[in-house]
């Protein structure tokens, strides 16, 4: 099981190359499809934070999904079933990290799938694709 | 240009009528690409002949390019306006997140017309745009504070730009700048004063649109080529020490203007070098959006409070070659903390630090030569190296308690006209001198360049690469300057950062442009560059520019440069040859130039 890890956000220069890389996977420019975010930590003088899915063991986004469109993936992270999604945006509100991004064009969530494409473009080795130990699938209680 | 690309959509804001609308202008972008090309054409459309730079008829035009948001380092916004500083073409470039934000909000350009009766700021988030009340922000001295407040009040963290002015812009100081993301600026030629004249305190823009490409596979390939190149050697110096790396080599060469260019070598250069800054003060390195180079260097300055034991503040202050030159050697300041304290206040008030440094240097020499006395300066003794007197002088430039400081708010040309000393008033075409006394090409370049900026045609580079080794005719030099300035029109129309000029070769530019639906040959591309340069100069001539009236400060002839003493006639001949050639019909000129 892989996940995107943040090695040291203090090294982040805020170039946002990772954000553009994530969107570029789909073969287009801009940021509409990006599932990773870089913003300042309350002003650029304080550096930057990297906002991306950390593949929680008990994903809060899944807990609140009323239609099981978001379900925990075996070993960590989430799978998304767009056919079940009703676009309620509860998952976006539930994630305290802010790592559920929203596709405004189709009104569906976008969450990092740990493909690692962005890692190649980070000039400062802030992020890495990391192997995490297999974890048991967690039964999700419906809230 | 691709049909479904929003690059050709222009957002218009009329502050007088309080109206906002968009217009589709594929005609402009098809012919002039974006950035500088579209900017100068919009300025010609919007700015009537003889317009008052601080009147409602002077527009603010912001443009980006088709590569912005698609390729790395296409991250500049170009601003066009009539300059209140020179009374002529105003063009300034800035990075931060400005370009990607404008582009990804779905626009290729913004045009701001008119003047608001009350203080406002403009708020744009994707397709929504508002003119908001800024009464609570008006009168705020520090541009940092304005940014901090809007940051908390508006959405779009991480995908927005917040352009704002400090008190200098409100007070219409003719070299007031516009700051964004705290550390980047539309620095030169006084856009901040134009904001102030419109009662416009800030613009916030955010967006995260997608941008179409002509061929997905090919796009990824071209992208990777550019990205790889950006991570390699040509940008290493910008990444590591930043532009301040140039302090020592230029000093060694004898091209670092010192104490109002009475010398071109600073005996304390090693104390304010890029190396010294990095060792003792570099607190953080940051980047513009979509630029893996990250050349922005922030110094961390820890200062104690004098009246309270164990109370400190730590400020982050951006430094680069030019601010160090203008506030260090130029004023004889040899201690980094002193230089940073002066820079910090200039940054906060939102003044162009290059112009400010040159003006203070002139005033110091004018005081030495008894052209002015403490009567004019209201008791301040201007002394080389004394940062405190310069901070006091900056406070007075803001407050303008008498005619002398009122004159200083209009630049060194204006001040020298009143108080004398134009032999050592270091401005070219009305714009204060950058930090290069490298030889005749630098100075001819400042004079002939469309913006009177060292970045127009990089004459300093020709000095160091060519003239230092061999003498060339003024005709030959004019051709070289023109060729470079012409190519830079392409780069600034793509809004590619000039630091990436080594990466964006003509072949790469054509490849990248093809991905955005521009199918051009190299000849066609060069023709666009040439046309843009001609259009800029047409605007300048329309507004009364006369190359024969360009003043060459005697000082540059008195102080030896790395190429030896400069000859006035040679510089004049070069400028004349440049101006004669630049106004030829672009179509006929192109084959001869390239």
C-alpha cells in the first residue's frame, strides 16, 4: 500500500509544481483536476503547508458519505465510486485536512490516489511516495 | 489559439461607473500572443493621447500569456499604464501568483478604467467579480498589513494573488509600487500611484480552471523538456544565492555603482554580498507559482525593542541584487541589518526601492555640494552609510512636509531640475538607474530601451561578454541591443520570466506555443516581437518621447567602467542608430535584424 507522504513541508518553496503535475495527469493544464494543494501558512513569511490525502486508517470522508460512494480501500486510503455519488459535498466538510478537493464541473470529490506523479516534479524533495504497512479494512460506522 | 481557451477573454472594470464585464478579444491574442504584445495594444486603445497619468483616463492593464498555467516559468503578469514617473510608457512585470491566478480565473487580461469616488478593492473569484468597499483599508501605511487583512477576509488561499499598495501609492508618489504575495512587485514606473489615483487599494484574484491543450501526449513531452531544463544549470544561480550572487562579480569587475556612482567599486562589497546574506540572514526561499526555480530570497532580521528588555521582533524581508545595490553601495551602507531596516520600511510603504535609493544618493551628494542644506531636509544630515538618516528621509518623502520632499516624490530628474546637480542625477529617460555601470551598452540600453530598464535589452550583458574584449561600432551595438529587445518582446508576451530566457529557446517557444494552438514559424514569431517593440515606441513618440532630448548624466562619463571611460558620442550614436532602426516598418526590418 502506498501513500503520499510529506517529508518536510519547511522545505517547500511554494512553487506549486506538484499541483500542476496532478492536474496534468489528465492531459490538461490549469488546476481544475488537482488533488493536492499548497498554500501559505498564514502568509508566505511563515512557509507553506501541503494539503493532500494522508490515507487515514479510518477516513472521516467515508464515515459521512451517505451513499457509500467513498469507501475505505484495503490497506488504507479511499476508493471513489462516482456512480453512487450524489454530490452532497459532505466529504469535503468532513475532512479536517481539507484533502477532499471538489471538481466543480461535475460536482464530485477528487482525492489523491497515491500515483506519485507529483513527486517527480517537486524540486525540493518535500513529498515522497511511501510504502505503508498493510492495514486491516476498517468497518465504517455510518454516522 | 484553441477555441475553448479562455485566454482571449478580457475582464473590464469601470471604477467610475462601477461596472464589470467581459469581452472576447481573440483578434488581439491571435496577433500579439498575450503579455506585452496584447498589453501595448490595449494601452493604445484605452489611453488617450496626452492623458494625465493620474487622471481617470489612464487605464491599468494587466495581461498574461497562453503558456501561463500550462508550462513552468510562464509566471509573470505584465502591467501597462501611462507612467506618472516618466510621463510616458509604463510597463512593469511581476510574478508571485498573479499570472496563474488571472489565467486560472479564466482571463487573459484585465482592463481597469475610471476612478472611484471612495476607496475600493476589486475581488475576482473565477466568474464572480466585485468592486468592494476599502474604506477600512485606506490610510493603512503598510502594504504587508493590507495583504494580511484581505488574506483573512477573502477566499482562495493558495490559488490567489493579492495585489496592493501601501501609503506611497495612496499619496501618489510617482515611483510607488504595487506589491503582491508580500514579496513581488510591479516595482518600476509608478503603477502604485496609478492605483492610488483611482482610489484602488488592492485587487484579489483567484481561480482554478483547467486549460485545454492541442495534443495531450505531446504536451506532457514538451512540459518535461522545459521542466528538466529548468532544473539544470542555467537557473542554478537564481536558485542558490539568487540574483544577489552578482554583487561580488560586478564589484570585482568595477561595475557596481557606489555612492551615487562616484565609484564603481564598493570597498565593503564582501559585507553585503549574496554569500554574506545567505550565510547570516537567509531565512527562507520561496517561488512564484509554477516555477520550480524559486529565486525569491527572504532575509530574517531579528531586532530588539529598545525600550523593553527581552522583546524582539523578527521580520522577513525580500532581497535581490537591485535592492542591495540601490540601498547598499549606492548609499554607502555596508552593514546588512542597516540595509534591511531601510529596505523594510520602503517595502512596507510600497516604494520602488531602486528609485528611492538613487534619489537618496543624489540628495546626499547634493548636500555635500551645498546645493541643498539642512534647511531643505528639515534638519536631517544625509551622510553616506548612515541608514538612520535615510529612514528619516523616507518618512519625510511620505509625509511631504515641505517643497524639497515634495520634489523628491517626483524622482531624481525632477528634483535636479529644481535644485541643480543634474550632472549626477542618475536617471535615464526619467527612470532611476539600475545597478550596472558595466560599459556603454548598459547605458545606451537604458536610454534606448522601451522602459528605460536594464531588463529591456540587457546591455550590461553585451558589455561583459563582448565590449570588454573588443570594441564594436555603435551601429553594431545598436543592432545587438535591438535584437535582444526584440526577442524579449516574445518572452514577455508569453510572460516567461527573463530568468528562463536560457530555457525558452526559439525552438522550445514554438513547441510550447503549438500546444496552445499557435502554429508559428520562427520568422513569424520574430516579426511579432518586432511589431510589439515598434508599437511600444509608437506609443512613446505619440506621448512626446524625443530621443534627442535624452539626458546623459555626466557622472557616467567621469567614473571608469570595466570597459574604460565612456564616450558620450558613442552612446549617443548607438541610441540614434537604435531609434532609427526601431521605427522602420517591422516587415522590412525583420530580415535585416535576424
